[in-house]
């Protein structure tokens, strides 16, 4: 990706942005076969910590979008229900792919676990009461004008199918008709700008524009789809349409058009002017797309335009995009070691903001921390590994202990110390909590196992209020081996010490 820093460096984790794991399929609702009150909503499948198909609503903020949970389309108390994908069919029914397996996860259980069902699964078909299904669109046998007409449909999945078919027809067949179609669009039509964008996307899909340079390998992807990169061909209609979008009064259209500069920049003689215009746009989303596009274009002019983004307010998604863009392998050569830019300081400030800081102690906590024989234990979650950074730690009986627990992982975790021999008992009880939808945002501390639990943090991580919590306690009087574990459903099997 053009935003990647030089290997083996990594971009910082996004801070303050909504994030979650356990999700691998989603759709926007734009079919009339679904209720009116759900139009524009976002449906996604979640297979951990609870097994459900969720309905969300996206809320546009100044520096990006936020997601608001609305409710569940499906919730199952059967933990073998594991939704892993969903798609709308051609008539507007929603199909959910259910892995349906008593064992999930590649870290908790062996791939050879005998309980894994490798031969069957389930497909759920969901329709709305009193909402008729649509007639399926003609795709494979449609003419090119008929396919272009489908690009005006409100259902984005139908538009996607139409573009895929147009790509199969090839550049030579599609382009003349596409040129005429985009020029015939009614500028007074409410979705005029969206139709123009569909044309720009289709031009690219049929091979009129491709990624080049440092990511040029993508251009080969069309070779087997009836299209090929076109060197000497008239792009005037496409470029005129793109310019119209870059200068229109709809910020969403301007942002989408700015994103396309990564493909079309070799054909734009005034690219620096256009990119600079987007970098200084009133919309933070447009400015974000300008910063990202600059990393694909990878020229000094693109870098100079991107620097203009720093002149404007930046938070949330925009701030993170700027940090990644400036750190990218394509932009670094233009500022690294150059005293005319203060980029190094900006990146250090961004890195400092990512640091997980221990919360200031209260008066009583400070007094606890001043004990001469205090044992301080720093333990964290290993990112993407489902394990703690320490497999064990040793303290004396009755010794004061301070455990500083941090979670830089993409998944929420907690830190629970249990009585000797109670690991599986507590872990299984936490698994059972996933059957109840009311526990979806809980700390997964099973209340019926309180006697077996000595100390526990809250669930911390990317979807919670904090990524750090401190435990202060006195070690048990009786010497022994006391397990500690993450009780997020399914984690206890491997994430323990």
C-alpha cells in the first residue's frame, strides 16, 4: 500500500477511532425490499464475543464517520452459529453465511481439532414482511446501454455487478457508448454527481486508467478480464467528467473524485493545481483523500500539495491519514533531512499521542505505591497473538503487588487472576456469557464465579474507554500457582499464564 512506511517500520495504531475485530462481512441497506426505516443503515456480521448480525447507522462527523449501534437482525444463543459473511441477492433478499461450527478460532483450537465440521454450514435467507422482492436485473445477456442504465440504480450491489460485466466486455466495446452516456446525463437530476462518479469508476474498470509506478503491478489485474491498459486513446470525456466532479458543490463527490487522482494523475497536466485545491478544501474528508492520493502520485509537487493539509484543522481520521502519509515510503524522501520542513516534530508528537499512559494515582493509590517491598508487574497483550507478554510472574505471600496491564491489540482483553485450579471453570463460565446479548459490551467476569476470582480488570482495548488499567492488591497468604487469564469468550484456552 502506498501509505506503508519503509519496511520493517509500521504505521502507528489509530487512536480515538472506532475499531473492532470479529467482523468479516457487511452490507449497506439500499434495497426497497427492506423497511424504509433501515434504508442507509449498515449491517454486519459479528462472530465474537457474541454471535450476531448487527444493524448500525453511520453518522458523519467533521473528521470522518462514527458508527452507532441500532439493534440486532439475528442473535443466537447457540454458540455454533458463527456468521462470517452476508450479501444481498439480485432480488433484494439478504443472505447470511453461517460457518456453523462448535469450534471457532485458529489460535484457541488446533486446526486438526476433531470437533471442526469441515463439510457443512448454513445459509440464512432474510426478507422483510410486507416488502416484495424486486425483479432480478438482467446482467450477463444485457446490452451495453442496458448495463449503463443499471449504473443509475439505487442499489450499489447492482451497480457493482453491472461494472463487472462491462469490464468483461472490454475497453473497445464499452468506451464509445460510455462516452455518449456520460455526456447525456441530466445535470438537474438529484443523483447526477453520483452517476458521473459511476462513469469515472467504469472508465477505470475497463482499463482507461490504472495505478502505476510504485504500485504498478495492479495494472496487470485486468489482463484476463477483457481489458488492457490503453496508452494512446482519447480520454477527454473522462477527464472532463473528473474535473467537473473535483470542482462541484458536493463534498462527497469531491472526495470521491480526489481519491481517483491516484489513477488519473498521469493524464492531468495541471495535477499540482488540482491536488492543491483538494488539499485546501473546506471538507476534511476531501483533504484526507488529497493526503492519501499524494502518496500514490509520489512526486515532489504531490508532497508540496499534501503539506498544505497541515494548514487546516486536523483530528480523527484526517489526522491519522496525515501521519501515515507523511511516514510513507513515497513521501519520506521529500522531507527527511530537509531543515525547511518540521515533519519530524509532527510525527514525534503523533507517536507521543499513541503512547498508552498510566492514569494518575489517587492519594490512597500513591500511598500503596510507596511501600518499600512493592512488586510492580508490567504486563501487556501481544498484538495479533492472543497471548500475554509474560507467561508467569512470581511474588511473595502477602507482598503488595501493582499490576500495570495494557492492551495495544486490535481486540479487547482483560486480566483476571483466579484461584488455583479454577482456570477452566472461570473460562467456560465466561464463554457461556456470550449467549446473552446483554453481555455483548460487558467485562465478561462471570458473576457466579466470584468466589473463584481473586482480582480482575475491566475489559480494555480499542472498543473500550481505555487501553490500560492498574490492579493493586496484596498477594495471597497461601503459596501456590494462581492462574491469570483473559476471559473474553474463547480466549481463555490460550491467553493465560
